[in-house]
């Protein structure tokens, strides 16, 4: 019997075990090639976990802000949101299987985000990641784009003439609405934050209120004949922003920012990596609505 390889489930997450199963009739140590690494397995081994070998291949980041169309589609692999994995055993090459770097598995024919109501200003870009088991379309008003089966990302530049409230739908080719994202146009520019969400995709939110900006100065000194002399001076600026009052479900989704692996501040068309310095999530109860306050600073390399 020839060596056969059984693949893990499509879109398994490398944050958990990703198991390839091996069936072979060769009574010898198996040499398995995994993403450029050679791994030797005991004779009686028939499973190999490849998660650690592919995790560093994900390059998840916000979309390039230069895209002009109202709706534009990118392939999830090209954006670094999906990695196609395969292995070689006894010179037998397996088929490819797509993997994610995510805490939650996507539901089919859905947008890959728990942020169901969003805010944005005209001209800003938002992302609508899609998991479709069959081809679908994403629709804004009379504008629509086709989405292939699999995971892809629809970049949505908010039109200058967008109404105060509107929706973007995911539909089947025959027009059935499968999922919906609702938008509200912001009057205040605020501070736009982007982060990797639980599905390994990018979400955005405009924090309307800028609370404060403070700078801590750290000096190292030595004592000389002329007195104390500074040998190094470092300035660490921390900023604080707060959302408008939100329903509790929205506030809970925004809380993903505090545990996200990567967070960015969007300034015009520039994407600036930041560190979240908040040690706890601060919410304020305002007539049964909550707001989320975060503190952050520029990413320290």
C-alpha cells in the first residue's frame, strides 16, 4: 500500500493543533518535510502536528489605503490572512489545506467579524472579510462585487455621499441576504483604531473622544566635576481615547482590542503600529449604554 496523507479540516487554526494523519506500509523512520523543515518521526507514529511550522507565515495587516473603488475584493491568501499548508512524507506530496491564525472558527456564508454595527467617516476604508462555501456577492446600494468560495476580503471605501445610516449585504447569486453589516457615519474624525479580531481578520473603529495625551520623561545621569550630566533622555507619550456610548454587545466586541496580537492607529492613509498600555478595560454605564476607554502609545521596537 502506498503512503497516504489525510488532511486536517480546512481553515483549522494554527493556534491549536493542526494534524496531518499518515498511513504507510514502510517499516522505517518517516521523514516528513514541513514548510522547509525536516522532521523524523518514530516508526509507529501516524500523526504530525504542523501548527508551529506555519504560524510565522501569517502577515495580517490593514488594507492598503490607496484602493479607490467603493468595493474591492482581495484573496485571503494574498493578504496573509490564510496560509496554504502541505507536507511531504516518503516523497509523497500531500494536497494543500488552508489554515487560519484565529481564536474563533468562521461560520459559512458570513462576514468574519463580531462587529455587526460599525462607524466610519466618508473616505475611510473598512474591511469586510468573508467566508463563503459557494460564490456570493457583497452589495452596497447599486454597487456589488463577486466573492469566490473560500475566505476573501472586501475593502469598502465609504463613499462621500453615503447616507447617515446604511447596510452592506452578503447575498447568494440569486439575491438571498445571507449576512449584513450596518454602518453609521461619524461626524467627528476622532481616532481610528484597527486590530486583528478573533477570526484572524482586521476590524476598525473610530474612537470619538480624545481624553488626554501625556508624556513621561526618563533621564539617565552621571555625576561629573561639573555636576550631574544627562547621558540619555527618553520621552514616552501615552494617549487616551474613549468611544461614544455603545450597547453592551458592541462594547464587548471592542474589548478584543485589549487582547489582540496587533493593533494600529490609522492617521489619514498612514498605518501606525501601537501598543495598548491599558491594564484593564474601563467601561462607563450611561443610561444602560457603555463606552470603552483605551490608552496606547506608538509601538516600541
